[in-house]
C-alpha cells in the first residue's frame, strides 16, 4: 500500500500513480478521439488512454486498473493495490486466500503474485495480470479451469486463456472475456457454462457463442455478459426467466456498460450512468421487468447474494437489499428497497459485495469492509459490523 493517487484518479478513470504524487494533465486528441492522461514524474513522462489497460510501468510508476480491483466471495475478500500487489483474507478452508495452506486469515495476506484484476467466487479466487489468468481455491467442480478437479491453495495458471480482459466467478463456475470471446468453465448442472448443454462440468475453459464482451459477471448458478454491442446476455439459472444453457438476450435492456448478478436478481449499469434492475421477487429487486432504482452518475456496481451496491462519480457508495448482517453499511436497519448512502466513507473507487459482507477500495488505496465477519472476511478479528471498518495492511 502506501501509494498516493493523483487527483485524476477516480471511480471512472484509469491512471498511473507513484509513491509521490504525480503531475497530471488531461489531454484530448486533435481528432476528437479518446481522452488520455499524461503523467510527469521526476522529469519522466508516460501516457495512458481512457481504456489503456496493459500500459507498461516505467520510472517507478505502476498502471492502476480502477475496475475489478476488489472482490468479495462467500466469506473471503481480496484487493489489488496501486502497486499491483494482491492481498486476500477471510475463509481459507479450500485455499481461496492463496497462502499455500488452509488456515483462515483475519488480516490481509499478501499473495505471491502481482495482479491487475481479481475476482472471488464462493470459495475460489482468480486474478489477471498482463492478460494471463491464475486461479486457486475450491476446484471440486472444475471451477478453477485448470484441467482437473483438485483444490489449489496457491495460484495456478489457466493456460487455455490469453488476453484476458474481464473475469467473474460464481459459486462453482467461472467466466472470462479473453482472446476469442467469452469462455466459461466449472459446474454445468443448469447450463452455467453457456455452451447450450446441461449437466456435468467442464474443468477447462469452453468458448460460448459470445465472440466479444465488455463485461462478465457471475453469481450462484448464473453468468452474464455485456457484449460488444452493449447488450446484456445471461445463461444458467436466469432470474425471472428460468434455466437457459445458452446466452439469453435481454432485448428490453440496451446500451449497457456493466452487469451485476445476485442470487435472484440482475442489475445493469447503462452508458448514461443509470441502472436497470430486475429479479424473481423479494428484496433487493421486486419485479421481473427492468426498473430504474433512481440513481444517476453511477460508475460501477456490484451484487452480493441478497444486496447490491453502486459507486457514483463523486465517490459515494449506496447499497440496498437485505441487511441482516449489516452488509448495507448503514448501521442497524431493516432491509431496504431503495438505495441508501453509506454515510461514513467517501472517495470510493470501487465496491465489492459478497455473500453477506461488502468491501470498498478508496482513492488513497485504503480498504473498508462491513457486514458479516464470522470467518474474518472484514479483515479483522471480532464480530460483524454494520458500518465500514478499516482493513489494516
């Protein structure tokens, strides 16, 4: 940790950071194209476009990916720091912390690999660096995608995939946007691998019929993607639809940027910064038809099993849904049908909603978590917390 972000770092921006605050100048191409950021430090300069993932680090600088930097599983959590270091903590009975053992961790453990992105499933974890995918943890249904069903307590390369740009894990399956399209693997009981078949499992990545995607998401027995036409497609057990072993197109939701999946609901973030959500009934989503929860300027969303959180452009976090373990971060309160501000934190870059807990990474690279803590998933000893607590690194 201990890296200072520039003022240009924010929920909707990628940037470079250094151990001293860089000078940042916003630039726009003369042809009216993509906006970039030129960062000068100690007489050196580097540039990164608004979608410049994979830019190399130089002069002591690191590329910072402001999406998929924090993840929450059933009872473990992970974060990628500004220095591309990966830390995980919480339940570790199948090795999902990546420490080489099965001991639970109530404080962050530094995993022995660098990372740009991280995803946490029920009891497994995957990370991406330079387009390569590594996974560890539970693998009894092939959910690590490594060609076998043996649990792994240390990161293992998923050699079948290259140029990975997005990743997601459900309870016992995973998906990634990579070279060739969207690939999935793991349990296929209800078709969550997305190949049109039902039953069994796939212990190595299998290509779906989605040839390109801007986002992937997974939860429980469901997977979704935002394709390159900004349409939402889902497969597996689809809320308000039922089982579908092939990607189902939500024709009523257009111009999507991200999608988030809970146990019985789905939310899409649209390009205009609004959201559309739908589900099987019950909080947080009460209707089968997509509805607008009333937020604007949303830059990222994350769904837990029974709650959802959104980050807005000013760095605020709002959460709604079930709150029986304090996972909304709003203090002692019943379940909420509409977005509620998490008042005690600000300057949030990204939020991750797990089973019954939530974590957020802030613009100063610090982390706050709240909700259930029966396995140390809040990054500390002690009980549950219905307000954000600092994770000490």
